[in-house]
């Protein structure tokens, strides 16, 4: 039996009156907020461990963040201390999940210590916000986060001014399928739907029939403080939830939508507890990487270690391997559903072969014939110039190389288990800018004048630009490479093939933001490319 | 299991390292081809004219140095080109990148050789100890400077490559030149130093080149960082060796002694 059990924040209606865990969280956060930035046990120091804009003057510089909370931007700790602890968050990396697990445990230890000092439970643990939870309300933020006062009429430390939500009006909810259904008169262009589809992946890093690159947990990288390609769970729901909860309004982005401010918002840790819970669920059926490069973390290749301050003031150094098992860490979740049961890869391939008309091959695959696995990637087409994303979005043309297109088309025309049909991926390369709150939906060959939400069959996918600003800094840790996104357009291409519309030299790609992009956002997609993955 | 990404990286890494190794072997077995200015200086009492080395042999020697020392740091940009080009254009794009990159270094090489020779002649001794010392100080200052960091950061900068036609060729060439520019900005002082290392013995020149190479490769492994004054060296390479040794000795990850509770 684990010592610490994380529970659903919506227990007791998500209110202080009926959910003591939330009330103790608020009090613990209040204690941490009362400490100075230079104190490793302070709320501000912990937020800076994730990422910070402490020395920046203009918003999102911490000094310019309007209260509540009254963010401390001074005094900074001595240089050795901030170099040891700050700006560690791992994103667009296979270290994303293990680093954040350690981060949650460390924050929890600080809050628990404060809770115990206040006479609270010795085994206090973070609640999680399960926005996919059953019922008509769990997709909305628990009410305890939206009220300004605690039951004793003191200020509520969980309340944050800069939390705009997906519609920019302060109504914070997650556009899951349920959430969108509850908002029939959507004022936006189109929502990028927050889903659990990555839970059907069965590979942590890499790609296979059930797993889109770069894998459930993220690409193999070194120390990665932002920039590159998010893992599938990180991309959706993690990044989308960040961008939607933070949102933007009045020329500012919400705290949650930028990694340099996100952990200032107390909802951050409940969101991450849910992501951690999804990882734990996924682990019920799937394994974490066994490579030493993952297990030993970036310190083993001469880079920064993962280190957190404990309540005692001592540093706690951990590796991804240390985060492998929640139970060994003495943690449990009150509910840990098994990942959704999905069709075996062979069934998926048989279905696709059937759809493409290769009935004999489909039958053989169903009977257990092995399917050739070849994951070679080859560029098939690309846009000519960088694409600025402004206002209501942008449209561009991806020109296809006839030779490579024909190779792909041939694989769809006569597929078999020995020569399976290609998979087709669309990449958004080097997306740069300053508007982390943006969520972009990508449509292929959307007819002119069509309303995007009416054509889910043409939707390649939706991505959130959480982390965009820091990934775009020329002197940042990724030299301004920006963010990359991989979307699976195999189904769309299959349909074009079946409609005999694949004999084309171009694909039209339309990028639709969920809300208008502000003029000063300067979002640019370096290149849009299409790859075939196959023999 | 090796991911597709890891496999493709290995496909670039192996030939590039092979080219570098081949250049090092030529440098070792064919010392006459190397650029040891002090040889010239020694033979003529410090006033040997540049004419003893023909400009062609100077250029060839310099190119050999560049290939040996710089190839390893080109693995990542070459990987970028490979990943982002059509299969049938990859070789051509990589060749254009290499031409652009080498062109920058040849121009910079001309300048560095002129400076080296000038310093060697100005020092009025058979062995240019003074010149070497001056350049060593200069290299140390440059090594710690914010400008060096800015150049290093730009060596990791993003590139957008056109996929088709002349635009793709121009982009590949331009990428080589841009990368070469920042690379030269980062490494020029480290490349100047081996030219001035006093010889004989001959191997002191090769040793200086080898040390500069380790430094250049190691600092390229570091992540980009805000430009500021800082000591930069082979820290990452040393940290890798220490961490990997510790892992092998303890046959497991290092654990914190601090309990969580």
C-alpha cells in the first residue's frame, strides 16, 4: 500500500468545502508564496525550476505579471544556486515524463511539509485534474481555482488573474469532445480537440503501426529545455491543455500557456499530476525505454542533472530510471484505468488493406501472416517558402515530387503484407514566434470558403504552440530552432487514392488557429513538408 | 531497438568520421603536406618568404587541416540536409553545403596564414615563440568571450531548405556558407594557434591540432547559451567520460542518498 495517494480534484465537487485536499493545497501554496524568490522552498523558486523570465522587464517578464499572485522577481538566489536548479523543464524529449514526475514529487514534498506544519495530514498528496473524467463537469477547472476567497475569507492562493481559458474570457475549460459538445455556439474558428488518442500508442520512443513519430514519450534527445518535436502524450493532451488553460487576452498570454510562467499557476501541478497518471496508466500495458541513455538521464552524457530542492534544503538528484515505478516511489493514484483496449496492429493493417482493396492480403494478415516493417522516411514534398500565420490563419501549397509520389501511390495501389502501404506524415518545421497560447489546426485540401469544423475528415491534426517563445530565442538552449510537429495524414491520402485524386502535384494545406492570432505574435512556419514512411 | 532516427544518424556519422580519420592519417604520414610555418622560418632564419610553399600547396595543406579538424562538427548539419532533402538530391545538397562551407574556410585560411606568416616573420627568431604566445593569449580571450558564444549558438541555428530546383541548390550552398561563417567566427583563433606552434619536433604541430580539434568538437556538444564571459573548454567531453566511467563502475545509475520522506 503506497504511502501517498493522489486523488481526483473533482472529488467533493472540486470545492474547498467538500474537498479537504484542495483546501490544504491552497494553504500550502499560500505558505510557499509567502517566501522569497531566493528561498528554494518558495513557490516562485519552484516555478523558476520549470522555467522563468525573472530578468526580463516586459511581459512575460515576471516583474510585469499583474497580480494575483504577486509574483516575486527579486531577490534572485546566488548564481550557483540558480544555475543548479532553474530552467530545467524537459520538453520535446523522452525525458519529459520522468523529469516532470520528479518535479511533482519535489513540489509535493514542499507543500506536504507546509501542510503538516499547519496541522494537516501527514500523507497529503497532490490532487489531479482529470479533464477526460466521466460526467458533464470534469472538463472544466475545479471551482476551487476560480473563487477569489477561501472559506475563511482570506485570499485564495489558487486564484490567478492571467488564466484566460480557450475562449479568452476567463471561462476555463478543456475542449475535449465533451467540452466542445457543451459549447455549441463556438465563437472560435475551430477547436483543436483535446484527446487521449496517444494512449493507444505502444512505443515510448520511435514509431510503429500504432505509434506516430516521435513516440508516446518523446524523441531520444539530450538535455532538452524546449525546442524540437513533442512526444505524442506531450503534444496532446499536455501542450493543448497548457495553451487552452492559459489562453490569451488583452495582449497578454495566460500564465499556463508559456513554460516560463506556467508553474506560477497552481493548476499547473494538477494538470501534470494527470499527465503523470496517464503515463502510469500507459505503463500498465507498455514499457519505458530500456536504453541506458534514457535510464541514466542527460547527466550520463555530460549534461545537467535532474535536481530538486527538498524541504530540508538538500538537493535531490534523480534519473529517469528512478522514476520508472510509482509504487517504488511510494505513490499511487486512486484510479488508474488500463489504457484503452485497441485493435492489435495486425487488425489495423488488415483493415487498411481491406480499405485499399487488397482483400487477399488482408485475409492473410488476419490469419497471422507477418507484416514487413520498414520505417524508412523519405521526403515527398514541401512548401516553397516560410509561411507567416496571422489573423484567421494561412494557406499554402505543398508541391510533391512526382517520382516519390508515384512510389507512394504504387504502395497504395498494390499493397500486401510483404510490401505494406506507405504511411504519410505532414511536418510543420521550425515553427517560431511569441504566441504560445495559439492552437493551430491543419487541414488538407479544404475547399475554399468551407467552414473548417464541418470537415473533420480533412483535419490532419491540431497542435498547441506551448513553448514557442523560448524555443524561438536565437540564444536559447535550442538556438531558436523553434518547434516541430508531425501529423499523420495517411487516412486523408488513402481517401485521395480511393477517390483517384492522388495524381496531383500539390496538396493545399490550410492552417486554422482556434482564435485570431494577434498581429504582434509573429508566428512563422519555416517549411511544411510531407514524408512517406515505408520500404 | 535502434530508432529510425538513430539509424540515419549513424549512416551520416560513420562516413563523416571516416573522412576525418583519413585526413588525419594523411597529415601524420605526409608531414610535408602540413602547414608548419616554422619549418619555413627555421630554414631561412625567420625570414623565409611565402614562396617556398606554393599557394597551391598552402591551400591543399589548409584544406586537409579543415577536413581533419572540422568534419566531425558537420555531422549535425549534414544530418539536417539529409533529413530535409529528396533522396535523389541528398548527395548534391551535401556537396553544395560542403563547397559553401569550405569556401568560407579557404578565405579565412588565407587571412589566417597571412597573419601567421606575418607574426612569424615579425618575431625575428627561428622559432616564433613570441608570436605563438601572443596568439595563445588572444585565443584564450576569444575563447571566453560572449562573441564566441554567439558564434557557437549560431552554429546550431535552424535552417529552412527549399526542396526543389535551383532554390534548393542555392539554399544548400548558402547553408554551407552561413554555417562556415559562424564556425570560422567560433574557431579561427583555435585554428591559428597550431600554425604557430614551435617545431621541431614535428608532432607538436599535430598535437596542437589534435588538442584544438577536441576542444572544437567538445564545445560544439554544449547546448547554446546566453552570450557572456565564461571559461569554455572540453568540459562536456570530460563530464561524459567521468559519468560513463562511474556508471560502468557502479553498473547502475547514481542514486541520491537523500530520502524523499
